């Protein structure tokens, strides 16, 4: 496995631990629908949270959050809608981002909470 893939996997694991420690219930990880993927699906006080995780060893080149552009957000929205339909869920939902920075644990973790949306 390539080094960047290993770092990405470590980042997603760190994000899952972070969410669990904050009281989120993890529902799915790396959920796929056709060519789309959701990194983490969680529930928090009755709200479904779709989490996009971006892991970087550093942000010297560009902020990790900047890699979530309009096209990426549209794909996340499509995948989130498919997830809600497939699981018959009719409850509030939002899209969050978690940025994980570092080459190895302990990582710096930043959680950006989205707003409740219609999918």
C-alpha cells in the first residue's frame, strides 16, 4: 500500500476515534454507492452526519479543507441522499469535514460542522 494510502487510513481511524469520544454513533465507514463514497456515516442526537475526512502530513502546500470543492460536495450530497434512501432514514442530516494533520499519531484533528440539509 502506498504511503499516502496508509496515512489516509490512519487519518480515518483517528477521525472515527475522535467522533466516538465525542459521543457520535458510527454507522458506516467507506460506504459506496456506484462510483461515490462516504468516508464516515455517524449519528449524533438523532441527526445523521456524513463526514468527509481529509488527511495531510502538513498543510504547507494548501489547506486540506480546500480540496473539498463544489464537485466533491455534489458527490457527497448524491451519496448521502442514496444512503438515506437505501436505509429508509427520514431524519435531519448534515455534511461535516474532519481534517487530520500529521505524519503519525497523535494527529491534530479539526472538525468542521455543516448545516442541516435536504438530500
